[in-house]
């Protein structure tokens, strides 16, 4: 008698990310993600001086993610943050943006000569009541060349483009363009380390004709340590990023996926 195989359901989970970031005075930082910049912009309208002071923030991203198959993931969710600038107290935690996006492998190496090509794109819209409402468009194109059949060692190269539009003619944020290289190694116990080293060029920003943020071209580094399962699902992750903007801006991210369905 033939047995019927039940169809495999896609992974369905809340990819919760908790982010602590610092930023030096008089600068904006985009790095490998746009939401910290949007949080920064949404708070600038409350500053009482013409020079943006140094700040720190604690934010939470809650994208609901569906791995449709091994080539495509789609996600959407909200981000909230609390921040502290200069000598001011911490602000009240509030939701400031929502994001929708996707990640897709447009070509998979599968033991061949050419690397896996992945594209990731998302749109983030601020929902704060601050007057500097913004929309950010972010796109990443990455090549992943596996060095063995198990794809536990490999090399990376990629580029990222970020454009932020502000809902007022009195403010302008120029595009941020980044290029990077890196690699990864996954041990037999399913811990995986990834490093990326790159250069980003930020075209600068003019906000309300009062607070200029100059353009810069500076290095950026990011390190990821992830705990994977036997099916390459992430169970836990920690990311450390240093972006010179032009002074160092630090960011630490904890990823704790909450699975509803996991294959």
C-alpha cells in the first residue's frame, strides 16, 4: 500500500532582534541596516541645540518571517526604541517604524563553479508622530561561494544601497552605498561565525537647514556568531558592528527567533 507524504510546511517565526547602539555627536549611521538611522531621525526634532549630541539607543525589531522554501523568505513587522541623547533622560519606549521585505536566492551554487547569489530588499516607513517622517529603501546583493560540499566554509562579497526619503523639502538625506567582503566557518557543533569587512560612503544629510551631517567614506566591520540546528535554522545569534561615521559607532544585536513552525 502506498503511503502519502504530508507536504512540508514553511518555517514561520518571529525573528526578534534586540539592538543596543551608540552614536558619536554630530553624525548619522546607517551601517548594515536602516532602522537605527530612522530612529535617530525621528528624535532629532526634539533636540534643543544646533549640533546633534552623542546618543545611545535600545531598540527591538519584530519581523514576522515566513521561509516559503529554501530560496525565498518574506517578512514584515514593527520596530520600537528608546534613546538617550547628551544629558537628557531616556525617552519612553515607542514603536517608530514598520518594515516589509524579502530575501531570495536568485541562483544557488549547489556544488557548481558559480556562487549563490542572494538579493534582499525591504522598505521601512516611520510611524512616529515626529515631523521628520521618513521612508527608507534598502537593497543588498550578496555572492556566497561555498568551499566544501556541506557549505560550512565559504567566502562572501556584496554591496548594499540605502536611500532615505524625508517627508519635507526642508530635509535631505543622501544615499548610503557599501561594498564588503567576508567569509564564514561552521563547526561540527553547529556554531557558525561570519565576518564582513567593507567600506561605506554616506553622502551626508541636511536637516531643517540647521543640523548638517557631512559626507564621509569610512570602513565598517561586522561579526556574527550564530547557533544553528541540523537543518540550518538559526536558534540564537549575536552580531557586533563597528561603523566609522566618521567616529566609531557601535552596535550589538541579539537575535532570538521564536518559532511557530520549524522544519
